[in-house]
C-alpha cells in the first residue's frame, strides 16, 4: 500500500528508496573510536546519503562514567540530539578542553576540528548523531 500522506506509514510498508531508509542494528564498535556497552542499542540507515546514528537507551542507565567514546575530531561538523523528557537522559560531552554534562532535551553543535566525545551518563531516551558535510560513516576518519 502506498503512503497517501494522511497517516503515518508503518515500517512494514516503507520501501527502500531515495527518501525512506530503514535503520538497522549496528554495534557501537563498528566505528573505530567506540566500544560496545550494554545500555545502548545503535541503529544506522544503510544506503542513506548522509551519516546518521540513532542510539536508543531503553532501560534506565545508572549514573556512572562510561567513557566508551574516545575524544576525536573530524573535518566536518556534527549535530547531536538528546531526546527525552526534561532531565530524563544525560550525557557527558567532551567539547574542546571541557567536559560538560548535558540533559535532554538538547541540541549540541560540534564544529569541524573540535576535539569532542559523547558518553552516556544516566537515564533513558534517544541520542542522535548527524554528520554535516560528510556523506556516510564509512567515509569518516
């Protein structure tokens, strides 16, 4: 059944193509600067013309420092979104020389060249990372 614009299209009806990309499970460790942690399920859309990674934290994560993402930089910008009720999800961001605790809902801008890292601190919700000016994660340094 084709989407008629009047309702939400269920995933079972979504066709791969130029506009809709299904997210599939991809371990954090599929990117070299990350290690897997049990609290996060990561999803990416193969074939999408840009990099987006959706990190779902479905269980309430305890408030501990995890450091599974190593500080790094790249020659393109990155936008990160913390999605959840106010204060429901918290991440520690390394931004330049500072560690900053950020709670949902929030948008974080990381300009090209900035040394940064994002690590789950506590809570549940969704973290989304989008690379700007880079087509896919496979091309990222």
